[in-house]
């Protein structure tokens, strides 16, 4: 696709010359004969670059530039100056012009400057696209009471420098919360450095965190900057802190207390200004009891405790989360957006979700890629989804008699099979090898209701 360039100049000869040069190189040119016409055109169309003459009657180039900026037109502007107003052109670059050219225009210089301008523009566009994508990827979705509470805790904690300890089961969004706190802090334009304490081998973690001098140990062939120094003025996210050794904990404690880092093998200390966010899915008080976590470090970290609730405590979020992921992956994999049927939604809400949001997310990605239809129905959900046999057994332990247990297991089995066969009683009866009439009897006996607005089952004879 050709780049579009707008040429704003009151002199026909100049416009023509620029047009000829640039069109020959494949650019698409539009012309404006006055500052006002240029502004109108720039407001209507998105150009990849604008060439703007400084000296024009009524509305001159400087005023046009200012107007473009206040209108938030982001196309790079190249000022074109006659001789005598070069200093004005320089002044314009300070006010947001991309570059300037002097008349008489030199063909090669013109081409080079325009090429640089459009290149910068496409880089900027890529950058904002990337940012938008990241923002979508890391957005905390959910509107349940617990989620709203979590968001308001984030809002209150974010602007401070206080240390935050995020706890919660695996896959509940701890990393997302950490990023959100950073994004909403005054440090957001400074680095966010993530360290996965569980993934780094014990021998290396100290030099990862604090850096090392060249030759301080075998293999230290060059000086390395530690993560704490890299995060200076920003945020360090100590993920899986429950997996950190006691020895390293002692060193981290020192950084928190003194605000100083001591690189391995170095005699000097480095002052750092770092906000610390830590996360773990372990119960740290339990770890303290077992002598695996330092109590003093725990209190240092736990200034603001934030807990990410598991999905089973906020079932009302499952619908929006599911739809959010369905849209996200449809876009990513170039698929049609899919909607859930009410019975599929109900089944999702009833699932145990041991893997929490991560498990939900992965399942939906699979469904978006593999599902042949524009809707996701209960029958599209994976079979293992309904095979929560161990769940039935463990929850049945509260029962007293064998009969009660048999009933409970039978009910769960029938429910799962009905879902699997889209609530078609005939098909289900056939699949589980029982007469249809018997299945109806069981449905009635256990008070099984069709999920998702389907209402009651048809009477045995009316069933297709
Ligand atoms: N509220 C939410 N809204 C949108 N996406 C979420 C939400 N919570 C979690 N996710 C997504 O679920 C996945 C797991 O989240 P995350 O990595 O933050 O979990 P975690 O608590 O750090 O888990 P672990 O303890 O295993 O490291 C990520 O892909 C994340 O984007
Ligand atoms: Mg995590």
C-alpha cells in the first residue's frame, strides 16, 4: 500500500515539483493550497507524512503546526522553509515538527526526509498496537463483588510505594494484579522487572537479583547488573517468593531495610529506589511455622496484603471472563467471534476450576480454535470436563448411608451425561444403556432441571 503524503504550500510550482519527485517513488500525494485547506484535509484523512510550507498568507506554517498538534493529528510534519526563516524551522522542530527542509528543495534530501518520516510513523503505530494488545492481554476482567473489591484495593495501593504481598491459588491472576499496580502508579513509565524466584537455580539467584562483578565466581566472565538495580525508580515483582531459599531471603530483607544492594564480589553498595511487589501461592504463615520462611521478611513484605480469590468463589465472573477470552482468541486466531449458549454457560459455572482463570482461558482458546460453529454449546465442552468423579466421591463423604451415596453418584452421572448429549433424553438413555422411561423416572426422582432456560423436559412420549 502506498504511503499518503499531504503537501501544504501556496506556491503551485513547489507543490508540483514535490508531487513529481514523490509520485515517481510510489507515494500518493494530495495537495492543499492554503493553511486552512491543509488543516481541513489533515482532519479528514490520516496521512503518513505532511510537508508544510512556513511562509503562507493568512494562516502560516507555524500556526498550522500548532493547530495540527492541538487536534492531536499524529502524522509527522516536515517544515519547508525559504531561506531566511531557517531559524523558524528549527524552532518548529522543538514544537513537534519531525524535521525541516530548505528551499530550493534537493531531490535526494526530500526523499530521505520523507522516507524517515513515514518509517518513524509506522514504528510508532506498531508501538501503540503492541501497547493496546498488552493492555487487552493484561486487563483484569470481572465484575463480581470480590473482583470489585480487589480492584479497589489495587487502586488504593497503587499510588503509594508500599510493599504489596499478593497471595492466591495458582492461576488466579496474581501476575496481572502486580502489573496493574505498577501501571497505576507514578512509576508506570519506569521499568517493571519480574523475577520468577522458583525458576532461577539457587546458585544464580543472588547474582540475578543483586548483580555481580566480573570474575567474582567461576563463570562470571563479565559484570552483571542485578534486577534490583535494573528496577531502580520502578517496580520489582518477586514472583513465587515462597520458593526462595532462606539465604536469599536474608539478602532480600537487607535490601528492603536499607534500600541498598551489594553485588556479588563487590565491596561497594548501590543505593536503589525500588517498589517491591511479591507474590506466592503458598501459605507463608505455614512456611514460617515449618522454618522455611523468615518471619521478619514476611512482615516486611506483608505491608499491604492482597488476596486473589479463586474462580469458585466468584462464579458470576465466569460468564464475562469466558466471553472475554472467546473474543480475545477469536481476534488472535482470526476466527469468528463465538457466543456461549445458556446451557454451556451454566455448565462452565458449575465446573470446579481447580486451575482457576488459567484453566478457563486455555480451554476457551482450544474451543475457539477447534470448535466448528459460531456458538459454543454444552456439547462442545470437552468430555473430561464432566468427569469430576473424584469430586463426587469426596463430596459424598459427608453422607451416611450406602443408599445416599449411590443416589448422589447416580444423579451426578446422569446430569453429566445429559449435558454431554445436549439434554436429549433419548440419546442419553441410549448412551448409558437404560430405557428412556427409566431415565425420565430418575430425572424426576432427583429433581434434575434442564439448564439454561430449556425449562422442563418433555413427557416421555413426546420426546423425539
Ligand atoms: N481477572 C482476570 N481477567 C483476565 N484474565 C485473567 C484474570 N485472572 C487471570 N487471568 C489470566 O489467567 C492467566 C493466569 O493468571 P496469572 O498468571 O496472573 O496467575 P497467577 O496467580 O500468577 O498464577 P501462578 O500462581 O500459577 O503463577 C493469565 O493468562 C491471565 O491473563
Ligand atoms: Mg504467576
